[in-house]
């Protein structure tokens, strides 16, 4: 539990005396078995967060390290910007002995173990945390009416949590009605019975209760609750994408599942292709035919798609490729997070194959970067690779309802006659081609060819040395034009100081929180977040000049020469020996503490502000 | 995506001459010339508006085809033309989609896409110019090269069992399958015309001699060289899959003509059906309203 306003971290939480405390946020981990339906508690809490006037922000993670029988999820509830999943658990809810044993190490010192006293016997000698036993199983059975079935424990616990944190009861009830009403009267009666049983349990006798500090500027804003993959799928629809093709691969798959179900309503379709290569080929075909298409995958699939992406670079066809990164190489860690596809995204085709690479920094950003990816692909007529990752894909966040009017776009093709002397690859100053979709009449009766061979301005094969040099430069120039138009990188913290943390993608939250903690501790630390990885935004060098140390924070290896993938690019770009890296490769998102620990290890002197 | 209307400016009929694109790069005597000439002839006959014609190819000698046709054309990567054409065909029902390929492109590197375009019955015509050798790269063994064929990758003769394209296409579920020989242009024209008219995934496997690297490969099927050009027996039922398979099992030179022609809904039609079903449920809602509804559910 953190008290952001006081600036201290991890200390403003639970004290021994039962009473009601006002808090900023709390991290709760629920641990049970998969049949206990505890994921649905998470979904409900997340959705409640989106609806309640108390504006509780939610950050739900399903830690990937556990699969099969045991099931857990972790939720961080709080007011204000909840930036990360939280380093340590404040309250562990354990349904079984193994749930307790397997997860107790995540509970912070002084945290609360809330356990089912019917099934769990905590170690009486461990005094590093407090224990609160509630007979969850028997009370649930009792609440439902003595059926001797303990189904509904999840709802009992939801009631307990609602009581403990003074959550909005009418809204929770309405959500339960809406969510389970269709399953029949008996079901909803049992659910509400268990839920009310939990709420009625006098938890206040055993421990203190809490309420969240209201956040004035958040009040009244309508929120939506989605995971990152949902945000990508609906972002694509908003942007006007009506055709896509992909092959199922974790953790990308849910995007294609959504699009397969949704696109027909919009007059479109999403095709499950026979393989990754076919998927990108189909997307290239639809894009060429006038319907800018999307394909998506995770690391292994991006490797397979690389050749066709290079074709789209050469033929200058708009294409959106979503890569929901996981641990690599090879099959790697399918259900873990890593930011190690940056290099292949930037340069993963043979030849000089410039393309645009952008990365969302949050679930909300998944929506906006997807909209932007489609726009950029069309504007610059080239592939755009969107680098999401497993952490964003599975994380549930509440975010401001987007103003859809601003984003819903019709990108269907037009067919006004072209020519005479139509040149699809005219060597213009901005280098941007203007393709004619098939179906477009050519007034001079000469029709263009689109090809992966090096070609002249008309699209016909041309291997003349001067022509290749001209066309390579043309394709590169498009990105140079784009880099001039990009906004400067997002700055977190003052624009000058001692240490600059530089990050990209899903690490944005933990990095920003690390800045908050460091600053609260008197350290002059700021951060910039790079949304565009190719081309890079202008102004990075100027920002770096105002700091003594630059640390590139990314979830990938430090590499043979000591720098991560973005770190290496930064070094090559700016030839600045102050650039170093904070990297890790355990397949889990950054904890705030891990960033700060590495920062302090590498720069012992920064504990004293300004001293170098 | 289901209804696309484009303007047309060609009000008078066009002739073959107007379809002529770049000068073909094929060697003199190459069988592929005959297929190009046939294609021109069929387009002229059918008067498909030129802006609606799209030729798609992968890589290989045969796959240079789109350059030689003055209509829309795409030269994609090796082996994936059928997949590319799937994206075109599904989004643009108004276009006439033809894929030109060779034995290496279609049966080796692109084998997977052939299988799946066939089973999904994507509306397109695929013409495979099979010369049983890699010609563009100057004589390596191809997936259809006969055992014992001496190439630069099999100096003492190929040891690998060749693919039987007809058997493979039948098994994959192609709904129109024909076999022809480039030395018999009238026959090529006949089966290609039927293929183009077929509503579904239609394939014409054409034996097309590489005079440079595998000369005489198909003499056994050329009456002018003393071979036997045996037509599919008149009594063969083109909807009989097992019968088609029997024809496909015949030793070289085998049979020529239409092996299989069945009607099965195309993916194009099935997807259009899904769109119509979805649209009938939502009525007149525009995209903004539908999307807002989804987001309201997330709220």
C-alpha cells in the first residue's frame, strides 16, 4: 500500500489497530485453484474500477509463471495513476494450503495473509506478516443455503473485499446481475447469497478496513476496462481496417479471435491463414487491392513474416504487423514478457528495408498506437510494426473512454481514373508513392505492375545501378520525412537532472513509478518514453544533454557488448558513452524496485542529488 | 468489401494487342509463350475490363508472366502468390484473379498455400507451368523432376520421388482440376477457358517444356514428336473424385483434360454470407455506432 501524497513508499500501510484508514492504493493477490473462478473476481473488480465514482484504477495481472491447477491473479486498486502491477503484495488471499505456501513469498513484510481457515494452516512461527483467518468455505456453504457445495467462494471473497475496501455495493450487485442473470434464477441467487454473506461478515473485528482517497481530477470521466489485445483489436476497427489474416500464436491470438467475430458486422473479415507466411501474404494482397490490412503474431511468427514484410517495403504497400512480444528466441517463453523483438522489428528483412516501428506504453496506448499504425502505414505506404507484448496483452486496465468520433475512419479504396503517364513509384521529394488499387482505370491504357524486384518509377524491373540507389534513397527518405513530423518524446519529471531513464513499450509504467519514488527520495531522476522506435523522434539528444547519466531500461539482454537492443541503437545514434543499460531477462515485467536497485548499483553516487 | 463498384472508361472492345505488356524474357521455344498467347486470346474473347484483370505470380521463369500482360499485375515473393491472391480475391470480388506459377513455386516452396487455397475454395484460377526443372536458376532438380533426372543438384540423377500434382490437387480439395500440354494450344485454351469460368479454386497444370534445361521432357505426350496425347475418356464423370484419382495415377504421359469439376461454396461466398448475417442482425447501424456500443459494454 502506498501513500503517494506523503512521498513515502511501502510504509504508510497497515497498522495493528482495527480502524478505517484512507489509502492511495493496494495490491491484492488471490490464490486458489482454477475451478474457483477467482479470475472472475479480477474481472469484476476491474470493471468496478471503470465504473465507480470513486475512480479506482485497476491493474490486473495474471502472472504467467503459474499455470494448470493453481490459479492466481493480482490486482492493484487505487486512485490516481496506477502505473504498475505493484512490486509487493499487501494482501494475499489464500484459498488452500498450497496457495498459501506458493505465494507467501510475494507478501510484503507486515502485509496481511487473509486465508480460508477451513483449508489453510499458516505457519504460526512466521511473524513477518499478519494473519487473518476467515472460514470462507463453511461460510459460503452457509450463505448459499447448506448445499454443502463450496462453489461461490469467489463471490464470498468478493463480498469480503468489498467490505474491507468500502467498494460500491449497488454497482457490484448490478454487475453481478448483468453478468450472471442470464444463467438462471438459481445461479444468480447463489451468487448474490455468497456475495452478501461475504459482505456481511464482520471483517472489521479482525482487521482494519480501508477507503480510497478520492482523486478530484478523475471524477466523472467515463472509463472503459479492457486488456491490451482488446484495445488493439478495437483500435484496428476504429482505424478502418476491414481485412486481416493471421495464424494463432500466444499471446497474440485473442486479437484475431476478436476481429474474426467483429469484422463481419463492419462488412469485413479476418482470415485464419494456414501459416504465418500466408497470413502476411494475404494481408499484402488485401492492402494492395485497396483495403489496408493487418496481420499479427508473436516473435516466431515475425521471423517467418520477415521476407514478405521486405516485399511490402520494396513494393511500398501499406501493411500493419502487430507483434505481441514474448520471450525468445525460438519457441522461448510463450507466456512471458520480453522486449527482445526490437531488432527484428526494426531490421528483420534482408536488404535495406526501412519500415516504421511503434510501441504502446500502456493498455490505453494499445488502442491509440494501433489507430496511428494504420494511419502511418497508409500515409507512408510502407509496413508499420506495432510492438506490444505479453504483459500488455493480458493486463486489464481502466482507461478513459476514447472519443470514437475522432478516430473512426473510413479507409475504403477509391478508383478515380489515373494518368496519363501514371508512375506508382515517382521519385518525389517526400518519396511517398501513390498507388492505384486494381480497378482504377488508366486513361492511357497502361497498367502498373507492383513488384518485389527493384523497379523504375513505373514499376517495371530495373537493375541499373543508378536506379537502385535512387529507389533505396526514396524508400529511406519517407522515414526521414516522418521523423521530422514526430512529436518530441514524452518527458516524465523535470527536463533536467542527474539521471535520465529512457524506455519504451510496456515498461513505461514501472519507469515512471521509479521516477516518482526516486524523486520522493531526493534523487534527480527523470524519464523519457519512446513511442516511435523507427524512425526515432527528434529531440532525444537535446534532452539527454541536460542529464549526467542516461540509462536505457528494457526487458532484454545486455548483449555481447553490454547494451540492450534500444541501448545499442542509442549508442550507435548518439555516440554517447554516458548511455548505459538497465536490463533484465526473467520473463516478468519490471518491478519498480528492480529498476531502482540497478540504478543504484550502477550509479552509487546518485543517491545524493546532483552529485556526480 | 462485398459490393465494390469502380468506374470504367473503356467503352469499346479491346483486342489482344492492347493486352501486350513487356517483351517476354523467356528463351526461344519456351512452352510458356503458348500459355501467354492463350491467356490473351481468352481475355479478348471474354472482354473482361482491363482494370479488373489482375495477374499474380511468385518467383520463377513462369512467374515473370504479369510483366507481359498490360493489366494490373503483382510479382510477389517465392511460393506465396496463391496466399497473396487470397487476400485480393476475398476483398475484391469484382476482380478477375489469375495466378501464374511453376512447379517449384507452386508445388515446392508454395505447397502449403496451394493445399489451403484449394481446400478453402478461394475464387481464383491458378495456372502452373510445369517444366519439371528449375529453369531460372539454371537447372536444379524440381519437385516434379523424374527419378534419374540429371541436374546441377543431382549430378548422377535425382533420387527423390516426384510429386504427382494431380493427385495432390485432388486430395487438397481443389474444385476444378485440369491437365494440358503447351504444345497443344487449342487444348490449353479449352481447359483454361473452363477454369476461368469456374466459380471456385480452379487449377490448370500445363506441361510446359524448358527447351534450355529439360528439352524433350514432354515429347512422350506430343503427337508431333511421336508421343501420345491421350484425352480424358469421354465417359469420365468430372464430379467423381475417385475416378479423377485413377486418371491421375496413370503413368507418364497420362491423361489430358478436365479431371475434376465439382461445385462447393467458395470461401468468398461463405464469408459474404457471414457478413450478410452479421449485418442483418445490426440493421442500419454505422461503424461509429457499432463501435461505441462495444465500448459501452467495456464501461
